[in-house]
């Protein structure tokens, strides 16, 4: 083991190889320890819908890639992920239907629907409907999550984790993605890369990252530009 350490093997991998410890998940995983703690504290299990609390959705929008939706409730200081959906190669109308079907089936009363900032981008400045505009036309009144660095977003998720509850039945795939979400180890330089590996786990982890960003802003009393604009339009506020 000392020889392996001298040659640069991480302590994480040594624990796996020599002590059969897999509590930390994939090498370089961002959230594995936090997930393990949540499981020990029974925060991963049955997390039922609270009919008296609004439901918010958080999205990662894919084009050729996967689109992910989280259904979330804020119950006191706790953050409950109560449902999850992912699919690919479907138009936005499909996801708008999923939103409405969930509301009908489970009696959800929706609050905000939150999508990443690139959902508001236009290609090459051309005037075509953005994905945000399409969703709003389809009846999904959408917030735009403000831009933040990946590192800041990951840190916001880590800060949120002690308050996080995840339904283990409806969010099985999400939990697997959070366990697997990791940074790449550069063997030549013997360091981890700055950015996460883009793989099958990325889109679900990104949706949770957007949840973390918005949760951090809410706790500090912040408001997105989109929210301020909609309030101004709704109440005819002028500054």
C-alpha cells in the first residue's frame, strides 16, 4: 500500500482495493459520501407528496441528449425530490404533457418550473422561438436558472445535501446518477481534472445542480431576472 501511495494511487482507491470499502462510490465521485450519509440518516426512502405544499420542477434540457425533470417540494427547511423523469429524442410537447399528466395523477399544485439559462438562447441571433418560449406557449410558466460556474453549482448541491430527501422508488435512476457523477483522474499528471466527466450520469446531476443553484438563491433572498420580469408584467410595476 505504501508503494501504491508513493506511485500516486489515491487513498480513495486504496480503500476500495485493499479494504473492500465502497462507501464512497466511483473514484472522484462528487456526492457519494453525502449520499451514503443521507442513506444512513433515512433521508433516502419513501418521500410522499405533501398535498398542502406546492411542487416545483427542475429541468436539464437536452437537444440530441437526454432531458431530465425533477419534481421537488420544500417542506420547512427540507428539500424533497419526490419524483423523476428522463427521456430523449422527444419534443418539448412530450415533456409538457408529462408535467400535466403528473399533476392530474398525483394532484400536484405547481409553483415554478425551472430550466437552465441556455434554454433562452437563440442560435446565431436568429429570431426563432427559444425552448423557454415554446414551453411557455405550451402552458409551462418557466423560470430561467441564472448562469453559474459548474464548480459553484456543485458546491451549492453539497451545501443543500444535509436538507435533501430523495424518494428511493421513483428516483432510482437519479440516485445511481448522483452516485456515479465524478471528475476524471489524470494519471499522467496525478491530479483530478477541474470538470466532471460528461457521461450517462451528467444530465440528471445537472438537473440537481440547477436545483442547488436556485435553492441557494432562495435562501439568500435572491430573485432571477426572469422572475423579476414576470412580476413586473403581472403587476404592471414600473421603476
